[in-house]
């Protein structure tokens, strides 16, 4: 079941006169995006003026000698904020000037499916990130610092380096302060639409967990552990293939196994990180465990799950249900609470009740 129609999918134009290379990229993107290919710059420019896409991917050979639609970005105000990816070899880096007039990011050969999808998702997120500048300083800083830390986390995992837990905790300080001051509506609202879904989900879980902790009397370092643990709870997903994470139809048995594997992936990352704390590990390793033993990966039960694990699973499910994904619309919070309440044997209903009261009391349901 595909929750998206073609009209709601982001639209991407690809410019490359090499049919084979153009098709290679188009095929990777066509399951999640509306994609049009062009073999020359003029055809793409004409199309851009009729229907502005959300992103353009242009091969570096198409912009040699100062020709091509990429350079129109400098002079045409309508195209100024349109994200461009330049695809090519090392030499394509010359088109990244950082002044906003040329390419925003580079997709270097050799391509892989994951690499293409990650670059596209980053570039599509620029517009969302720009809007954060208009937010009050604390909320803006909470979003910006957690995003740049999340990018550093992904890079560390890719390079098999330990996580910088102190760095993540520091990047979570503005989030914790926003929650202490009850200024977090802007955070929850403005992270929506960002295309790095694991970041969006991690930030939302971090926010809900910290709100939860604050409401039940936790303060200081305890809140920082909840925020940091929320940001790190799904780190194992950074190595889950993008097409499994963002699949717009039901996962098959193998894909589901691969998805569940993210918890063990996270454990390996924590094992490689001497700084990891017990609290962060509980959140990461037990946020899919259920009281009746039906959860994963260990099928822990009842008293084997402490309060932190019980809070994490509630925040994780609530966050997932109320988010819009490629395969489903966002559930209204009221419906998400009904689902949590129906999971009578699986979730700690006393905590579900408290969580509902917190969110209703703070007006989060109207956000
Ligand atoms: Fe998870
Ligand atoms: Fe999660």
C-alpha cells in the first residue's frame, strides 16, 4: 500500500546526455520521487520554468565551459533557492562554492543506491533547515546543533569510529533548556518535513522522552541522559539500507528482519564507544521490548524492563505513529493514544496515562 500519490512526492529533474548514467540515477529514485530525465540543459530549463522541481541533479559534463542550467541559478531569482546536486568525479567539487549560487552538494562516482538516496535527502532538506533561522534562538539552536551532531554521528559510524557521547550531550543542551522553559513546540513542528527521517524520529523521541522525564520530576543530568539517549536510540539505522527504511509498501519478511537488525547494529556501535552510559544503552537496546515479552531483540518481560525502557517504548511508538512517512500519513495524536492504550499487555499503562496527560496538558496535541 502506497500512501503517496505522484503529486505529493518530491519532484526531481536529472540532466545528463548519457542515457545509461541518467537511467541509473532515475531508477534508484523513482520508487520514492517523481523523476524526469533530460538530455540537454535547455529542455530542463524550459521544464523548470513551467514546473519548478524540488531538486535538480546535473552531471558535471553538462556544465563545462560555464554553460547549463546550473549557472542560471546565479541570475534567475526564481531558481536561486532551488537545490542543485552536481554529479561526477572528484573534479565536480569545484562547483561547490558555498555562496548559494552554484551546486549545493556533490554526488561523487562511484555511485551506490544508498549514496544517491542520502545525498538527495540531504539536498531536499536545505529548504526545511533554512526556515529554522526564523525560530526563537533556543529552538533554532536545538534543531541546528542536534542536526550537525547527527551528521557527525553518521560519519563516525560510517568510519567505524566510537561515538562522541559528550559532544552529543552538549548538542542536546539547547533542547533540554527549551523543555525546561516549555518552548519546544517550534522544535517538534519545524523538524517535520526534513528528509533525514532517522534524524527527525530521533529528535522527536529525544524531545518526548525529555518532556516525559521533566514532568515526572527528573532534572539536570538525568534529563540530558534522556535527550542524548533519544538522539542515539536508533543509531543502528544509519547502516540500514535507505530503500528498506523508506519503503513505501509493506516490508517483506527479509526486509523486516533487516529493519529489526538496527537494534543489534546499535549495540555494536555502543560496544565500540567506551563513553556510552548505562541509561543510553537501555534506551537504545530496549525501546522495542514489550512487557508481555512480544518485543525484540531479546523478548524481555515485565520486571526485566525498568522505567527508562518502559518510557522509551512509549515515546518511540508515539513518535512513529504521529510522523508522516513515505508509506503512511501522520496519525492524529488522539488516534495514536488510542493505539497505545489498546496495547494493554505490552505497555505500562500507568506511564501511558502520564504521557497522555503531559502532552494534552502542554497543548502539544494542537501543534
Ligand atoms: Fe528503533
Ligand atoms: Fe525509534
